[in-house]
C-alpha cells in the first residue's frame, strides 16, 4: 500500500528501529524522553536495544513476512547499523516512512558507490581506484604508489576487511586475503589528525551540525574522542560545511556521521559517512542539551531541530573487551566519570561494552597530558598523541 503523507509524530507514536545493538538502545532511550515508544527489529531477544524497547519483532532483516509484521507495528522506521538489507528497507517503505532512506544506506554500504557519490558532490577525498581482479589491482598500485590501503568495498568496520600494501611483492598476498569480494584501493593520507562531524537534517530541510571532534584509535577501533577538536576556527567551519553539503545532496532525514582527515598541509579530506548515530558522537550525551540521539529521533519523528549547542568540553573513552570491563569497580567509583553501559552479556576481546564521558568547563579542555591524568585508570597515552 502507499504510505499516507507524513506529519510530525505525537506522543506515544511508535518508532521502529532496525537493529538491536547499542546505538538502537541509546536511540530508544532518547525516544522515551520525547514520549515515543520504540519497537525493535532484531535477531537477538536479549540484545542492548531489546532491553529498553516497548516492542520486539524477531527475525531476519530480509524476510518479507517479518518485515511486513514489523512495519504494521510502527509509525516510522530508522536503523542503527549498516549491515542490513537495503532491499528490506525498501519493503518497509511501502508501509511507512523510512528515515534515512534505503537509497542512502546503499550509498554508505559500498565504498565504491560512496566514493563516487562524494566525488560527484564535489567533496574532497583521498585518491582511490576500484579493484575487481589482479589486473585492476596492478593499475591501482601504479597510480597510487606504495604504500596504499586495500579494503573490501562492503562490510568492513573497526579495522576489519583491510590490508596495508607496502611493496609490489605484497600485492598477491593482500588480494588473496580479501578477494573474491569487491575491493577498493585507497591512497595513504599523510594526515595530522582524524575528526568527525555529526550532522542532522530534518524533514523540512533544517540542518544542524555538532562541533567537530577529534578521534584516536587503538588496534583499529575508536578509543578516545575529544570535543571540540583542537583545530582552527576556519577548519571547523569548513568541516561543518562539507558535512552539510553531504546531508543535503543525500536528501538526508536523520543523523549522519562524517569522518574526515586533516592532512599535514591543512586540507580536509572526507574518509567515510555513516547514516546513523555514531560512536564518535557519544560525547554529546553529557556535553550538549540535545545530544546526537535526541537529534536523530527528532528528525525521524518530524519534530523541530534545536541548535546543536555544546555547554561543555568533553572526552569520550570507549570501554572495550574484558580488559576495560575489569576496571569497572574503579570506573563506577570515580565521581568524574559518566559511564554508559550497553547491557552486553559477554565482554569479548575487541567488543564495545560501553563508554565513559568526562566533561570539562566550556573552552576548558586540557591538553594530552591533562586528558590522560583525568582518565586515570583508563588512560592510554599512546592514543592522544599524534
């Protein structure tokens, strides 16, 4: 059937969330604050989002019968991670609005499609080439030079699905490790730092950008985010302008994380986009009156978007795997820590179990040594120094 025209949702409307992870959990909690109910489509009845939602549909993301059952229980649909079926979202869109759209998900799911879109939108990115076989890999190596990064076009995250290629002798091994999946080869960027911008666009076209934040990784996984990023005001403006351009070109409704590099010459290059709340935006939960999850739910529900203001500086530290969770007694006993746990039963190595926020006075963010001192038992000095 054809969906009826969409107007702003009222209290007790039901927001459907595809996916049952921590981003769905925090989105559901934000929805509850605004008076909405949430209904989760998931394959895990005990997952993070299911624990706090008012309804659950269990089943596969591409099962048409399951999708129709889910769609009939909700007023609007969003999603909390990208490894789902874009065709499934199109099926849901026959029954109710889907925000962001399946078309946007398709763009972000495939690095080749994403990079082509960004180039056509006039957004600066690192040089890249699609790789489909040994011959195209050789061409990419000749054009990019060594070293470069070979990545799967789909499904890679947290450092997975990629290899750095340093010499011609390593081409065959790198290709064999990642093929037969479609691949992309990316030129290495001599970057000074990585930043990210959370941008949200409402149904009426209003766009809001949070302040850029600086990201530090450990073992390929985001470890610490510092907000605001310690960059020049003109770079802040450029980063927000780029994020706004991307949101408008996509005709986004909802929130989008935009990861960027700042190279050694001060140029901005967009790395990738994620049409959902993002790990690097978790600092907003304690440093902003309206955080990234509130903004996303407001946009999805057709509500007005307030300014994306920051009332404090912040540091976000991920809690990853058994090592970080072993520190939980110290974490919960530290009065300056603002912890957020995700309700996951097993602390597996490399698994994000929660995060801790620290807030500082506005414009009072300390330097690297001060941040490490404030992190106390969670300090990882190698990740806040470039």
